[in-house]
C-alpha cells in the first residue's frame, strides 16, 4: 500500500531570515519568502498571505483586519520577529482564534549596548568628529576642538525600568553614574539595590537627569509621552536618548526644544513616522540611527529562531514559548 503524502503547512515569511532559522522552517513547512531588498509593499503582503497557515513577519508589517481578511480562514498563527507588537492587532487576531507570538528577552542586552553607543556618541560629539576627520578639513589639533560633555559621574534618568531599562542601568555603574528612574510599576527593592537605582516621579527624573533614556513599550498611554511640557522640564544641558519606539516622542516638540536650546541634544534610533525623519532633526547636536537597537548578527538570528520555534511548537500541538494570547489555544 502506498504511503499517503501529507502536505506541510504553508508559511509566508516577510524576510528571508538567516541560514539556521530558514533551515528549521524548511524541515516543517512549505515556506514562501519575500526576497526583495526593500520591505514588501502592502499589496504584495496581502496577496502572498492569502491561504497561508502561518505568517512570520517583522515590525514593519501591519497585521490588521485588512490583512486578516486577505489571509482568509487558513491563517492560524502570526509570529512577530520583534519584542514589541504594536504592529499587530492582537484583539482582532484573538477574535479569529489566531495565535500571536513575539520574541521577548532576546534583545535586552544588545539594545542596552546600543543605548550606550548613542549616549556616548552624543555626549562626546563622535559623529561630528568622524565627519571632520573624513572630510580632509582637519588640519591641526586644538585645545577646544569639539569639546563635548563628560558621562562619568553624571545622572542617568531612565523612563521605563523593564528588562532593557535595567540592562542600561546596570552598565551605568562602570561610569559611576547616579541612576534615577520612573516606571509605571516600581521595581522590587532588591532590583533597586542591585542597580543602585532611585525611584521618583517622571517629572523629577526629567528635572534632575543629565541623560534621559526612554525604554517604554508603545501603547495608548505612552504615545506622545515626551512632548513640550516634558521637554521643558529637562535641563538645558541634558540629552534625550530614545531606543524604544518613535511615537513615544512628539518629534515636532523635540525639534522646537532643540531650536530654542531648551535641551542640549538628542540621540535617536527610532522615529515618529519611521522611516521618515524630520529635517529638523538633521543637525549636529542630534545623533541619528536607522533602528539598529537589536542589530547584531547574533541577536537578530536568535530573534528569528525564537519566532520559528513559536510556529513549530504551535503546529506540533504545543504551547508556543512566547504566545501573547494563550486563550486561543483553548479553542483548538
């Protein structure tokens, strides 16, 4: 008797990922990859997701009612290759019994590293110095050439003491900094002791910090969190660092604060209308990066592997390790 051929579940992945996660997907699924250099156009995503059992996507893909309608009843899981999931309408997915997963924990240390990369770069005017050194116009050393500001011994203010915020705070000890923070949920006493971090209300953090670093998720209550009133509370010598999500900061207000000299500068990895960057931010006292917080080969590979493992677990009848709406599993 001939064996019965069992077809593999169909997956649409909006990025080719890396070798190891791609190999793991191939073992279990029939995978359709977007292979373009640029992010896939919306019409292409809607076309390619139709009839697929699973979607592996990046934070650039909006998973909303329109996409779910285009996918049809076959779609059973959306695996976001990101920690944040503000690009996904989790409620809409849950209503359709579609599981949603993310990749928590994997990028905490890497993003904390990059936060410090930005902080040090803006404090010591590294980008300006690099540009001058490359230009051929640097003809002699001078005593007051591109003098920046010290980092060691200053006050670091952290808004949002989650895992990334804690990793950033931990690194501050090497610079003998005072660490102050605000978070909607105060950290346990043992965590504050370990990090030498002092809790205070957000306004006081803004008033006292030399460097304000943002580490909050993008939600309704954090969208526009830093606006004119908040920037006005910061020291004129202070710097704003954002490696969280762009819409946390009201960009027009930030440009105005920089124009008026109300703060000393900013270092940004994310933007309100990403990838669009306001012309008002293209200035010497702002360091700009194209969303590189988790961009190490090791971390991005681990993120992709976690997403793949979530999908594999789901189709093996197991609970995905990082499911956001576990209630859908009870409906299977």
